C-alpha cells in the first residue's frame, strides 16, 4: 500500500499543475505519514476521538518506564493515573487498550496505541474531533493538536456517511407522534455486546419506567440468538416503544420528543449528544468509553452513570432509578443545553473550531 500511495502522489504531481502539498489521513494510517515525510510533503493526522485518551496514549513510554504497565500494556500496578489534577484519572483496568482476560484484544488495541504515537511524531498537524471550550485542559497536553469539532455526518451528498447498518427512518415518524420530551433513546453503538441476562434486565428496566422508548438493537448486540427473546420484548413495549436495527442518531437526538439518551459513551455518540443538548445515562463498554463517562458525569455534569451489582449486572431497578433521577435533575438539563450552545458556537463563523479550521486551510496552502 505505501508504494501505491507514493506512485499515486507522483503521478498526480506529474499530471496536474497543482501539486499535492499535504497528506491528511486517519491517525492509525502510519504508512501515509511515512510516505509523506520521505517525499518532503507535510501531513496532518485526524483523530476522531477525544484528546484526553490521546494524551494518555502519548504517555505509554513513560508508563512502561515507571513500571505502571509492561511492554504488552498489561497493568503492573493498580494506581490511579493522573495526567493533570483537572482531568479525570484512569483506573488501570480502564486504559483504552485494556481488556482484562482477553490478551489478543489487548494486544491489538495496544498496537493501535503505538501506531498513534508514531503518527504523532511523523505528522505536522493533528486534527481532533472536539472543541476547545469542551476540553481545553486535555487539548493543552497534546502537541500541535487542532480541535475542529464537533463534526457531524450530515447528508449533503444524499447518502449515509459513517454508518455500519442502514438507518431505519421509520423511527422519526414514530417520534413525531410522541409527546415533547417524553422518549428515552437507547443505543450502544456498533460494538457493545450483552449476555442474555443483562439484555433482559435492560428490557425489564425500560418496561418499569413506562415511558416511550426508542431502542436500537443490532442483530449482533447479544451473545445469544436474538430471536429467542426479541419477540417477547417487542410484545412488552409495543404500546409505548419502538425497536429498530439502526437509527439516524443525530436526527433522533435532535428530535423534540427525545428526553434522554442511554449510551455506551463512544466519542462520536457523545459529541452528537452534546451538540443536541440531551442528558445522558452512561453505560460504557470498553476503550475510551470509561474516560468519556468520567467527563460526562464528573466534569461536564450532563449525565449519570449506571452501576453494576456484585455479579457485574446492571439491574432493572438500577436502570429504573437512574432514569427517574436523570429526568428530574434540572441542573443536568441546564448544563446539557449550555454545552449545546457552546458546541454550536464553536463551529459557527467566528467560533474556535471554525477559526482553527480556517487557519489550518491557510497553512496548508502555503
């Protein structure tokens, strides 16, 4: 692939008067930055997730040197890791590459982390899907980073962007029929997996609350065959809920009927939610999602976390109680709306991300 990429650049430069002067690639595509550097072309890495996790990733050599983790990323000490007094600490079991008991997965994600380190050394700029007002302290820990978010998928090209499954837009017409501020949106992204017991507890918790519910259930969301119990769930919530395989999440969160969002706290989902001002109920699954939850609940204070019992299960009663608490918390609602306005301002003309992107474009022109 690097050889083909080099040939592509050379042929383009031979064929057109406007020569390629900058390479922009995802932060994990290390070879693109290696090729650019060898050819004397500047480059920019794009980091779609938040800056705090990247700041930790760049500290991996120091973590190994200090005996916090070994060379495979496995924690040696159970200390909390602080990058700054103002940034939430990491538990060693919640490092973005940590998969306790799953060495293969941990090795894969730890190698990803090393790639990011290498890319940051090679590239000239580092674009980040965040905005300065949201997380200035973490952004200040990462050299040459340029926050240009929040970035939205949009549909200007008339096609889906960034979705693994086709959207079921019937959920939007269903939302139109619900009272304003009444619907609980539930979605766990494209990778979270539940066992049958946990899946059942979630279904029963949503049933207990008795509010309209839009639930995104992927075909691979559980470790069991969905057909065993999905029909039963549909029967229980048929009067006040809707189940879809995948949903146009930004439109769902922007809908006036949506009142809260039960989420895995993936960065894209978190930014989409912040941009729409919807309170969050946090249920992280892996990687950077635990740190995102810490920000949502402890720093930005626009959501609450769900706690598991002694058996590792988030019970129906915990779900029911936390939803009620979240929906009655006017402080959280106010903070969520404030963040929404900050996000909107950042990408509007004159906003921090708007100006950052304009400045970046001007720099790569010269």
